[in-house]
C-alpha cells in the first residue's frame, strides 16, 4: 500500500478564518486506519480534500509513499475517495458504476470484469450488479461507492463522512463492514467524520482537530482515558464527560456543594490552591452509602437505555449525568449518593484547559 505524510500543510481562504489549516504535520503509516475527527469547521474535510487533490494547499507539502503529490492531478495520486453523497451515476448499473474509472483508464475488459466481481463478492453485491442506483437502499449505494474505490486498487483510501446520510442502525452495520473491509485489504485509510462514535470504533489512531490544528492524537482508548485538553475530554465520549469546577485545598479536591475527594499527596501538592476543571465520565460514578459518598444530589430525570440507565442530576449548580445499572438507578425525585475513585477523574487547568 502506501504512506501519507503532511508537512507543515496550510490552507487559507480569502476573507475567511473557518476551515483554515494551520501548519499541519501528520504521518499515516502503511496499512493504518486513521480517523480525523472534530466539530464542523475544524478543517478535517479540507485536509482530506487536499490529500485527494480536490483542494490546493496554500502552504506545505503532501507526500504519498516517496512521491510529493501536491500539484499533481487527483488521478495521478494513487488514491480513491468515497464521498458522503455516494456520487453514483444514476443511468449506469452497479457494475458500470464500479468499473467506470477502470474503463476510463483503458484497463483490459477481462481484468475489469475480474476486479468488479471480486469487489462485488467482498461487499455482498453480486446479486445487484445489473441494478441501477435508484433500485438500491442507502447502505447498498454506499457499498457500490466503496466497490468503485476498491476496484481501482489504490495505495490510499479516503472516506469523507460516508455514513452521515444513513440511519442509526445502518450506520452501525456499515461501520462494521468498513472495518472488516480494511482488515481484509490491509489498506492505508484516512477517514473523516464528526461522529466520535465512528472515530472510536473504527480507528487504529484518532486525530482530533480544532481550529485547523491537531489538538491530540493517539489510540481511541488513550484519548478516551487520558485526554490532553478539556476540549478533547468533552468531545470524545457518549454520554459526554461531566465537567465540574474544583480546587485543591489541604490535599483534597473540593468539588463544591460540600463535596471533597481525597487525592494522593504527590498529586495534590503541585495543585494546591489551583483552580481546576474536573472531568468525570458518567460511568465513573457508583452508588454509595450516604456516609461515604462524594456526591450528594437528587435524580432529576432517568433515561432507561436498556443495559444501563442515564441519571441526570445537578451538583453545585452544574448539570451532570451518571451511568448506572437499571436495577440500581433511582427514580426521578429520589436522593442520589455517588462514590468516585480519584483515579477515574481527569484534571484540567481552568484557564488553559490543558491536562495537569
């Protein structure tokens, strides 16, 4: 396959600061599944389009394997792209859509037939090769778009929010198919999404972008467990991480509302008197007896999610949620007493938002 390397990559639009890339340095290893994730306007799709050759960078370099490709036409870059809107030709059959690029490249007919049949078998499309896109479901159309990319046998696959037009159940199924396909092909893949669930479930490595810069990168579990900034902590995770105001006083973390959490001396000493934001994942809470609980409140609303219940409550004027077993969850209006382990919290400087 191929490697992708971005060197001090920049993109600026005249008269606009949104979607501006600012000195991006990034390497994608051969066979890696890398996901670019972030809120709208952070520059993730612009970055992907620059790799593809659909946008021209205003600074920096783009390398695919040992070739510098910025300045080359898209067809010269050894990439294939899967778009959000499928981009299928409505007057062509599935087979014709999948083979279109190969026919333009004047690949021999026998080889085209073999590549299309192999891709169709991989994607479960063999029975649909003679149908037109209007006769297919959204998931089937997305498989055709993926098949069109596969038959080209590119060095790099690029995905631009390919599942955003599908319903929730189908998105889950397609996530599984995309990951299975990647594992089978060992393909170098750059995947863009605003959906942090997609990022966490698909990626070998996640790159979180904010305002055109890399906020943090690492394995999905690393980013979830050890977010480097308050932004990453709040962006990754569903339900979202709770964020409380806190301050270390005499070796304990004061969470407001009379709640204190004891910290180890080596953790507390450098933070004494410092204003902090305290990140707590909803699943980090546990029910506790009132005399040993850290958080005391009242359940305002309880959402039954099947295997878990999401309990909404207010602590020191701040809205919070806790994930509990349905059998343990209180009813709305009942008292709530929650325990918390110090090793299950993330601490951020209140001013800079950086982890401490």
